[in-house]
C-alpha cells in the first residue's frame, strides 16, 4: 500500500472507531426515547419511561413544580423509583401493558434484529480493514468499505423503525404516553450512521485504481516496445 493511501486509510479507520463506539453505545443503552404522560396537577406521582432496543425502564416521579419545557412527567433526571424490564423479543407469552402488544412487539423485534445485522457488518468490515494493512492486500479495502456502508444503512433503518415505534405509541389510545423526545442513545445511533456510512464510501473511493491526470500519463508509464 502506498504511503499516501495508507495515511488516508488510517485517518478513516480512526473515524470508523468513533462510529463503532457510538453504535455500541446506542445498542447497549436504553435512552433512545423518553415518554411521559400529561401532568394535570402538582404534588402527585407520575410515571415516565425511557427505552431502547432491549428494555423499558419506568420511573415514578413526584412532581412538585411544572416542567418548564411542557406539561409532561419529568424531566427523567429527577429522583424516583425505577423499574426496568427486558422485552421478550423471542419468546411467546402473555401480552404485557405497553411493549408486547403484537404490533409494537414486531417493531422492536425488527429494530433489534437489524441492529444485530449492523454489528455483524461492522465486525466483517473491521476484519477486512485490519487485513488490508498487510503487504499486497489493498484489495480488502473495497469489501471493508462495502461492509461499513451496509452497517450504516442498517443503523439508519433501525433508527427509522424505532421512530415509527415511538410515533405509534404516542398515537395509540391504549397507552398513557402523551409527550416524548429522543434522547442521547438515539443521537449516538444517528452519529454512528453518519460516520460509518461516510467512512465506507471513503474506503471505496480510496480503493479505486489511480486515474491518469492526462492522456499522456498512461502512455509514458507503458513498457517500451522491443526493437527488432
């Protein structure tokens, strides 16, 4: 690998590491969205919630003053009794109050499954990229770029599914949630999409063969013909 190309690949690899860290933070945490019911009066206990791909956490908060940002229950950072439960994505059982309603459960299964595909693509891309630093293995840059681009696309699909999931919950008459906002895990997933997708495209561009700057460059590089 040429020194100039190696420098570009190393810089891209650092960006990819940030993207991978953001994606792992988004997958393992449960602050994609914060949900809250409407609070009509003060000095009462209300139940806010935040969730991710794998679990839902409910928090009982005692409201003594109005939320300056709205009439919802919160902010979620206030002290209160917290209760978290994991989603039964891959098990059958009785339907629970909020997340295991049939359609809602399908949303979360889809988002979690696509996130797992994204992790798989990131793993394959990392292996190819590490292998590309070996002598004469520049050809691994192209599959690495494709894998990271696919990982980014999977992330953004998962993000959109979760966004539709939140919208459905808010619009449903079967839930108590009225207000919502997307939290830092959601931001990490969006950042991971941007970094991984653009890095994948960059690796594909870097792996392209050198294009001649003018028509004569190729002729000058050609081997001279033998003279009889």
